[in-house]
């Protein structure tokens, strides 16, 4: 995926944070074969310079032509460039560590010891490494030693705080490398995909033993086929005796299925500001728990220097129960949690970090550097294997009202001895920085990273006219083609329904045009058309895994399952045609359908007259229904036109766009229990449609609509499911939205919006970022990997709070020296092919004029003296080499040259427009399409 993109200092912190979040890098790995590493063959550059000079002298004595001397000089100079490159030096130092690993390698193979047919242990250790400097992070990947499911039941650390500051064990599917260890403290990270923290150790923490019948699931069906061991070497002076480190962890594992699966729940503050000199600042986090029961058995705390105590609680029926409490200045191990506490649906999980700003002269923010702070409370839990979730997090700021009742102990610092405090002072860029970088507020981190990345309209799409009526619904089929549901020559107007919601225009007959169009998402060509003479007023559409269409028709008051083979067969009909109702067999202007991708169950939003969501089995059997939810049961506001539905397959939830309430609500699909609500002023009082992408922590895409009570621009929104933050907004460039009615998002990140008012479909992508941009006179191409990142991660938010803007301006001022180091880092991260071949080509081109001059000189000398002898005196040879080295090479530092030009800063790049020259289609239709919902008069506000 991503790698090698070095941004300016302002962007570096967040850019690195995102990489740690997902373990992102360039794809250049080789297959893991064993833990034995080959020694590196000796090369010319390792020889002393005098040796090269003696060789050249000897060569001159043998009357080798002068240009041979130049060639030899060029070869050695090329190696010297590599030596000057800090990244190359680091790479060589890593390889040289392994050139004689006999003292350690024999003990660091990934050893498996079987104690019986089910149980075995695995030793995961570094292969005899020597860190190149203080605050070095080294990682190494180890395959899970079985192709079947396995379970970790104990962790036994093999490390000492005299050498190791702390270490983490991750689980993932695709590590950064599988052939050797690597520096994972820069931008490389740990894994290309999701990296889940399995274990953490610091300061001689004791072994972590899981409860009986509990294990961390790894292997075949877990999404974790590799372990990645990450070790932070704090102080390199520990290696003054030149020993090689084999630290690691032993895992006790079993292949026997465990009835309970372990996981990590992380509470983390993201917006706390600690004022200088202020004695007490609290960082409060709280989230409602909306999943199956969990049973905490261990906890871990983490802050930097200003943290005094971190406490975690479960809140049930107003009562606060302590999960764990500890000073973050003590060993940051997992400590036993309160065994009397479990967490179930409806509880609240909360944590508080108590900070002091005493001794600081400026504001301190949450961030990833040693000058920033962090507030983390980890809960290690277990839950029933049938409902296991390996990782959850909470980053929502707790309300003042809630935390008024927090126990007094959370405001009482825990005393720490000076010895303990001193040993914790060497934080550097700790592994916990990386944990937070992997989890820092997506909204905040990506704001810095992705300011140049924004959904914009593809004005050349579609490339041919689609001849649409009012576009009411959009979906994607199993081939990722766009499916459009439109009304042809029918319109929803003031005279379409009577006061009892009965359709008044049956005499018009069904729509004769093809109402369902399958369209190529890239070009916009129509691939297939169906749905003739079937519908009266189409509304919502979705597809199932068999590619059938599930549609709603507000005139028919029905939900229909329709074949997609072009035969226009109705496979299933729910509701009675043209008959509105409110029981389980009738609908009243149903709006949309969502399909559970696993069970085939369907969910129906009903609708304009009713205010409910109904659940049916795949064969149409009524199962249940529910109304609006609320976190405050005393003030539950009913739905006011549940207008759009989406099923969240990775969360097993259903979310609804509650149109007239201007909100999005989500529910557990199995039970209908309320999970969360997203309500933003930017919606302007109405949310017309939503869809979902599982990218990152989950993204909700939405469009709003005109409201008689609010004034807000019509546009699309990208919303972080976890934080509820708006990450991006978008709208057409040439033609404004009139009534954006439905939205769909493809796997590659393209977004389609169907507009009933414009009778058109708009496409939005980030493709503008593929094109060339200029900075400082250098034309470059945006990295292909960056586009992949934007397509799979959240887009930036354009409007940020003043606090965050101030945070960036204070905490992230650009420093030239740091920029230079970043540029060198980027150059070093490029593939070896670019490091070696390109400098050689450039150097060769630079030496051609010199070589030409020398050749002419040799020719003239030969003409005068019949032959040209090379002087053998050391002074002569040294003189000519000195002149060549000084004039031709010494004054040009190619390493710095390429670092500075490859490591360009992207900040401030001007985007080149990719707008097409297609003229706008004539859409001056005088119909009352804008009043599609005219007959649906919003009911009065209810305070019940």
C-alpha cells in the first residue's frame, strides 16, 4: 500500500500516525522462509581509502590508460554516495549485525515445543540485533505456526528493562516484511493491513496469564496469520559492550478451541488541552456499550510525563464501578482488573486521566511526540467465542454532567517514588506513541494528512446521456456496477395522493420506460435495462448476494423482490398493492430496503405515513419492528420519515436516515436495540439518504435536503462512524444539487449521488489527485499508493474547530532541519533500484564531459610523445586523483541533491483541474420534481 511519501513537518506527525494505524507500506516483500539470515558479501567501499590509492598507483605503473582510473574512481564514488546516505548506512548496519550471529541466532529460531497433541509453545525473539541509535524501533514478523486456528493462553516476556524500553506484539495478515527485521519507528510501521495489539510489556513487567478457557484467537479464521514483534530500544548506551539482543516473548498456545476469546478495548482522549501552570486538567472519555457482554480481567494505563493517575469505570444504572486505577508513571504492564465487574449492552464505559500543567510554559496537546501528552486506558477482556470481537475503542469526550458523579479516587494522584519516575522519563518516541498514532482521532490526524484529498465531481461522467426521470434510488450489484432506479415520465406531485395516502393517478398506468438501469461505473454506459410496465412511483432499491433487486414503490405501498435477468419477474411481494396500512402485512409509502448479507433478512423503512423499521426473513416472513431510538429514554423523538436504510455488515447494524429529524440512527440488526445517533448542524435539518463503507473504522456517506426550517447548502458528507465527525463534504462543480435523493459508494471509493430534481446521477472521486502537480519548478506525479489510501480511508474535514487549528500551528511548526531529515528518510525508503541505478546514471552523465576532456588530453599527449605515460610517483597520482575528486565530485553532494528533490514537500501543491469540456445537459424541466415529497406533510413536533 502506502510508503515513501514524506510530507512537510506540519503533516509528518499525522501522516506517520495513519501509517501506524493500519501498518501501511509499499508492497515490496519477499516470502518468509526461515529465521536464518545470509551474511552480506564484502564490497569495495568497505576497504580503506589508502588501499584504493595503492591499487590505482599499481595500475598506473602497469600503464593502464587514464580513463580506467576514472572508471575505478566512479565505481568507488558511487559506493561513497551510498555510504553518505544515512538510510543506506542504517541498512548496512542492520545487515552487518547478522554477519556473525552465532552467539544469538542459535537461540532465536521460532521454536515450537509441543507438550501434547493440543498444547505447544512458541518463542518469538529478535535475531541478535544491535540498534543503530537511541529510540530505535525494530520489528520482525513470525508466521503463526499452524494453518489452523490456534489460541494464545499465556505470554512470558524474555526481556530486561536494562536493554528494552518496552515491546509490543501485533497480529495481522500482511506484515511489512517477512524476510528480515526492519526499522519500524519511521513511516514503515508494522503491517500493511490492520494491526491488532495482542500484548504489551515494559519495565520488567511480570508474565501475563490469561484466565482459564480464555485465549487470543490467531491463525486461519482470525485474520492474523503473522505475529509482528516490535521492540523499542530506548538508550543505545546499553549496547556499549557490543552484545546482540535476542529479546522477545514466549507464547503458550493451544489448538483446542477456547470457549472464551480475549480482546482489547481502548479508551483514548483526543481533544484535551493542558494549560501551562494549571494544577489539574482532566481528560474524560465515555461511550455507551452496545455489544455482547465482555468480562474485563486486566487493564493498562498510559500517559506521558504530566499524567498522575488513570482510572477506568463501568457505569450501570448511575452507579460507577471501578475496573482499574493506576499511576501511568509506574510499570506500564497489564494489571489485574476488578473481577466483580462485567460490561453488557446499555452500560457506559468511562475513563479519566488526571494531568497537571505545572512546570510547563505552553499549552500541551494530545499527540504523538514526547512534547505532547496521551491518555489511554486499555481493558483486556474476554467474551463468548460465538460473539467474539477482538478489538474495540472509544474516543468520545465524556459529558460534564456524567463526570460530576465520578468517584473521588479518580481525582487523587497515586504517589510514585523518584526512582520509578526517573526510569520513566526516557519516553522518546515510545511504542505507546505508535499505539496512539494508530488510533489518534481519524478526524484530527487525517485533517493534517489529507488536506489535498477531497471528493470532487467527475464532470465527464456519464459519457453518454442516460435519459433519466426522477432518480429515486441507487445501488451496486455483485459486479460493482451501478444500478439506477428512476421514475421515467411519472412524477410525484401535489395531486399524486389523497389525504389517506392512496395513489390518485392509477389511470396513467405503470411506467412504460425501463426504470432499472445497470450502468458501467467507469464510463456511464448502460449495460442492461429492465423494469418496464411494473412500477408507478419507484423509491428505494438495493441488491442481495444473488443479485436480485429489492425495491419499494410508494404508489403501490409494496416491497418487491425482482429478478435481475431481464425477465422482470416479481419473485416476492410484501404488502398489498395500492392499499396503505400499518399492520405487519401492509406498508404506507415504504421508502427503502436493506439486506443482511449473511442471513438474507431484509429491513424495510416505512415510511411517509408510518414511522417504523420492519424486519422480515429472506422468504418474507414478518419477524419484528421498531421505532426511533434515543440514549435518553425519557425523551424519545419518533421517526419523521425514515427515508433511507443501510446494513453495516462488519458491525451487524442497520442505520436509517431519519429525514425530517435531520439525523442518522443505528440499531443492532438482530435485536433492533438502539446504538447511536449522528445529528449535525451542517445537515440543515434534513438527511435524505445514507450508505456505508467499512474502510477504516467505518464511514457513513450521506446527503442532506432542503428544509423549510433551516438554511444549509445541499451537499454530500463523509462521516466517521466511530467519532461521528464530518471528514469531508462535497457537491457538484457546474450544476448544483436540487434534490439529492440517494447515494452509493463503490469499493474503490467512488461516490454516486442520484438527484431527483436534476433527473441525473453525479459521480465523485479523488481522481484529480492522479494528475501532475508542480512545486518549486519540479513536476511530479502523486503517489499511486496515496490514492489507494484516500479511497480506503476517511476524507479530510474542511471546517475544523479553532482549537485544533491552533493546536497544529503551535505544535507543528516546520523546522528546516527536521524537513531535511524527513527528505533523507523518504529517499532511503525508495526501492533499492531507485537508490542505486538512478544516482549511477546521473553521475555517469555528469562525468561524461570530464571523461571527454581527459580523453582529448591523452590523445594530445600521445601525439606529442608517441604514448602517454602515467606518472607513478605518489604525489602525481594523488594530485590527479585529488583534482578529479575535488573538482568533479567533491563539490556536488548527490546524496543531498536527490534527497532534497525526491523528498519534496507536498504542502501547498496546486491542483490541476481535470474538469471536462462537456456541455451541461439541458435539464430545464418545468415539472414539479422538486416537490417530490409534497404530499408528505411533516407531523408536528413531539416531545414525547
